[in-house]
């Protein structure tokens, strides 16, 4: 393989559209945002945060405190939100330095704005197959016609399985 072959294949990859497979890659869109404390408590997992100005919402999936305490009213850190709404065309969430209110009384201030993040595996569209308006990777394409939706597959784990984990 020559340098020109590598360069050609690299630019071809850049031009490709990338998609997740319906069976093996759930699309996880998250927002991470830096905050400092306004009042109340540390954001709790499961709490819904809403931007007072923008109306953007998200569910707290993780909170990382980097400094301060609630008692000292100087708590600062990062909050990671799942199921975000209100992401603009530049992938920003909320407005700069916006006040966020929580469903259980948390009030925090954004430092800047939140950033959209995608947590999934993407495949180049040329390696995908579209069946009934749903995209599958080449490996899962044979199962596409009779595969149940990933969310409908029952998950059962007994006590013996739990001991192995």
C-alpha cells in the first residue's frame, strides 16, 4: 500500500456518512456542563435540570464535584445529563452562564454552556445495510428481517449469574 493509497482511503472515510447499527449500537446523546453552586444541594442522579432562560432540560446521570462544599456555597464541578432537549445547531446546550433549576430544589449556574456528546459506535454508511428504513451493520444484516427491537428483548439474570459478575 502506497502513501497515496492511504491518503485516498483516509479522505474517502472523511466523506462517508457514519451511522449506528440498530442492534448493536444504541445512540446515547449526553451533555456535559461545568457548574458552580447557586443554592440548594448537589445535583442528584435522576434529577431533571431545566434552564431558566433557554428551557433546555436534561436528566442528571452523573455529577462530579471538583471543589467546594454545599455548606460553604462554593461547590463547583461537572454535571452529565442524559436525554437532553434544547441542543442548538452548534451542539450547545443551554445559554452562557444560565441558571439551572432542578426538580428536587437544586439551583446551579452553568459556567459557559453545556456541550453535546455522543456515546455510540458509528460505522461508515458504505458498510451498512438499510432494511425497512432501519440501518444495520454488515454483521447484523442477516438478522435484520426477524430481529426484535433491542428494547423489547427481555433480560433475565438469576442468582447464579449474579455470583459470576
